[in-house]
C-alpha cells in the first residue's frame, strides 16, 4: 500500500447526486431541469390518476352499466373436499362448528358460511353452518353425518 493506491473503505463514500437549482454555474440552475412553463415546471404539481393530457380519460369515456344490489347477502363458501382434507390432517374429528371454522381461518367471525358440494366426504361429520347446498347436505348425510343449520 502506498499513496498511489489509497481509496476510502467500501460503502463509506456515497455519490451525493446532482444539485439542482443552485445557480447558473452548476449547469442545472435557472429552470432546474424542469424546462420552460407549463404545469410540470411549477411547484406542487402532481399528475392526477388516469390523466391523459386533457383528452377525455378512459374512465369517463366508457359508459356506466349494471347496478349493485344493496340487499345482497354474501356467504363464504367451504367445499366438502376442504372438510375431508381437514379430517385427513386430523384438524377436526367428528364435529365442525362455526367457532372451529373461524379458528381454522376458513371464514371470518362476521361472515356467513355456506357448505358447497364439490368433492366427496368419506368421514362421518356433524357440520354446523348458516347454509348448505342440496348436494352438500345429501353428501354429509350419506356419509352418516348431520347438517345443522344455524
């Protein structure tokens, strides 16, 4: 090591970046790289979401359609194959009530639960939920279990 190959420690010296708007001598003074006039050259400028340079934005060109029913009741669906997997993983034994469903994070505590009929159920279960599809109810009873509606 000698004076010809001295250099600062790795990561200790950071490039400060260009100093903008610090006088004509810097080469980045005057307009401070913003160009001349217009909204973009001014302080406080922020482009609105979906702004298309004054052209009518897509969101306003496309017509509104349909409606949202304010009385709609949403149910969180749980399929039979999910229940069978829980039995196989030994997470449930013979009963599945709403508290267990919430603790297994299959639904939230404020949600309504509906048991759906996809897959097959081999084990005898007592399932408690807000709703059942006809196929799910038939499959649970065919396996020797009970479908209890809350």
